[in-house]
C-alpha cells in the first residue's frame, strides 16, 4: 500500500504547533494565509531538517491540514484500496488519535486530482470534512460522527465540473458555509455525466455547524460561459476596512468577484469582468484574499490581478498584463503587503 508522509506539516508550522494560535481553516485564522506575527518559522527545511515528527497517511492529500490545540485534522485518499479517510493526529507527537474510512469506490474523476482536495474546518468543538464527491461529514473532537449529508441532488453523482470538484468549507458565527460555482447545464466528460438534468445553478449554502440544519441558501450567478463558470476557489471572511468590525463574505468565480452578507449570503456588490471576451476555458482556481479593506482576485491564464474596494465593490487597481499573475496559487496578505506566487509556468516568481 502506498502511503504519504505528513512531515510537511511540521516543516511548515512547527512554531504554530507550540503556540496558542490555531489554524482552523484552509486560509488560517485571518482568512488570508498569515498567522501570528510572533511565530518563528524555519527559513530552510528538508525531509530531515527542522522536522519535529513524521506520520504515515493511508494515501495522498491535497488539502491543507488544520490545527486546533493538540489536534491536527487532515483527509487522505487511498487509491489502491479506493478509500477516502478523515484523520485526526496529535500535534505534539504525530500519533493518530482517530481515523475513519468515510467512503469507498471511486476516489477521483481525472488524473490531476482526487476527492481529498478540500480542506477541513474546525471551531474546537466540531470538525467538518468535505470531499470532491460532495460528501460532507461533521465529527466532534473525539471522532464521533455528528451529522453528514451529500450536496449533490439525489439521483445524481457529481457537480457540473469538468475536473474533480474542490472547494473548502468555512465557518461564520456557528454556520458552516459552502460554495458551489458550477456550469449551468449538464454535460459529459471522460465518459462520466456531470451535473443534473436541467438547470445547474451556482449557489452559496449554510448549515448549522452543530446540528446540520439548513440555515440559508442563495443563488450566486456568474457572468461566464462553459468551463469559465467553474470555480475551485474557497470563499473568505473579510473586514470592509482596515481593522474594522464590519465583515463581508468574498466569493470569486464565474468571471466576477462578489461581496455578500456572511450571515445570510445576500449579495451586496459584484465586480467584473476580467473576461470580457467570454473565453470559455477560464476556470478559476486561486481564492480571493483581503487586507486593509482591499480584496485581491487573480484572473486565470497569465491574466492580471485585480484589487477591489471591499466596502464599495469598485476597482482600485490592476497589475499590468503578465507583470503579476497566478493561475493556481492563492495569494497571501501580511502586514500591509500582498504576496502573489506564479508557480505554474516557466517564469516562476514571487511578487510583493
């Protein structure tokens, strides 16, 4: 059986595991890829240098591990056994505290990714695991299942995505928020039907984290066509001003960036488009990121990045064509600066 090693987690976050800071979701406590300013992270590491421990996983995982206290949550897919796993480890020792096989059978739709891509999310009382087959499972911290559901309509198998679906859940005031930005009509790809018969609206949906009871659901329309309607992004919670208390839910996909009320999903504004020519293969991968009341969105395929005022939805600036771009990597924000990694093409570079 092939296994994967979780050593990278300790190479990336050793100081975080020893501090009081939690990393509760894919993008961290600030939803922007940054953590505690006092963390002392290693400038250099390797499979043997600056490693606190290593732990074997049952298979591959493209998810970001999340941390709460002495708990590290990560998912994995065993391609040989065709199993999907939800796993909890000790952050101090790497010992597996509990592990569940949450699904069996097909574990991917293509050779580029698998169902393990979405990251878990936790509030220290419960943890949610979401997978590319639309299975959503919530456990308590001891590994007892609390509730589960599948977000694909009954009788259908997959969302209307050409590639294996991925987006990560987030939390806001006790609600688990999910995003599905997909094609509006069903189609087949690689011999598999994608989407349900009839219309396939894109939407935002929230559930009570503790009970699974539906809280709200709103349609979130795109301005794109074909594959450009598909977004592998994760929504983020962002303050509308630097240090302000007013918050918005930022959603990127379907050729537009939009701001929403995080408690209801109501759309407040939208900006777009970065694709006026309606190119049909501009799926979106990088999630939005915010800092000092500014939201950053990365258009795909070597296109510019765009900065939007979170309070008004107005475009503030954009990078020059091909000057700064990211087709896959999500930027981060720290201490007044945005960092954008272009890691997909030959001209790999980090821009600030």
